[in-house]
């Protein structure tokens, strides 16, 4: 939100600067040929900015959808692991209880009642609860072929859950290249300066510039928010894991 507000101030300020320059520049700087050159430059910069914005929005949405899909798959695998252990026998009841506690802890840390920070996600990364479940599974001694098959299946599912967990955590640490947003904002400032330079100074034009600036800054806000799907105003839903936890409790 802070970056988006700063971006709004810079871009809309550029538009106002363009309107101001139109009133102070000598008349020969505002000739038709000069304005045609400005329009060509504005079109070029606008096309570059639009392409980059479109690609960044597409990438952010794709990343957000990927995390959401992986979370759903993780919830399904947790349910399958619990069902597999239930068929193994009563000797794995403690492991099933540990699995329920692990899921509960994960939900509370990633989706707390308040806002989550990157530091909290880092702390969750350093806590390997599913590894403990896997270690206890490896310590089991099957008594028959059925239990051996169920244990092999449970170990495979647990390994897949751990892999999904690390993939999800990697997504929280994937950031946009640092120079990308400043360069994009610079292009947009130049574009709006030229926009103001070729426009009449009246309330209608200023209102259009305001709406356009808000739209561009809204796009940048969405890019930054959806690039970090586990914290911020736009987060992935905890519904898949909550559903899994509900089924584990039965």
C-alpha cells in the first residue's frame, strides 16, 4: 500500500507538471510538429509500460493460482495420509494425533487472527513438524503384508506433503526484481508528463488523469500483493487445510 501511494503521488505529480509546463513553455515549443513528436514518444513509452504491466499482472496471478492449487493438493494429501494411517491400526493413533496438531499449528501460524509478517513465516519454516511425523512413521514395524503396503503408501504421501510445504515456503520468498518497479514507475511518470503536456488544463482532463493514475497504481498494488500470497491484504484461502483439519477430527 505504501509503495502504491508513493507511486500515485509521483505519477499524478508528473501529470500536473506536464499541465504546468504547457502554460510556461514558449509558443514554438507547443507547435503541431512538436506535439506530434511528443505523441509518438508518449505512445512508445505507453506501449512499453502496458506490456510490462500486463506481463507482471499475468505472472502475479499465475503465481497466486499455483500456490492456491498446491495448498488444495496439500489438504487432500493430508486427508489421504490420515485415512491410510486409520487403516494401519490403533498403534498409529499417536502419529495421527501429531498430524492433527501439525495441521492446526500450520493454520494458526500462516492464517492468524491478526496480520502475518514475513518473520512469522520464517519462524514457521524453521519448524519442521511434518518431518517428525515422517520420522515416527519410519520407526513403525509392520506385522503383515497389509501393514507394509499401508506404511509404504503413508511414507510416500508424507514425503509429498513435506515437498509441497517447502514449495509453498519458497513461493513466500520469491520477490520481484528490485529495479523492475522503479523503472516501470519512471516510464509512467514520463508518460503522464507528456500526457499533461499535450492536454488542455481543465477539470475534465485533470479528472481523467486522476482516474488513469488510480487505475495504474491499482494494477501495481495487485502485482505487489499477489506476489506474496501468504501475507498482505490479498491472501490465499485457508479453506483447504481447514477442511482437512475438520475431517482429521472425525
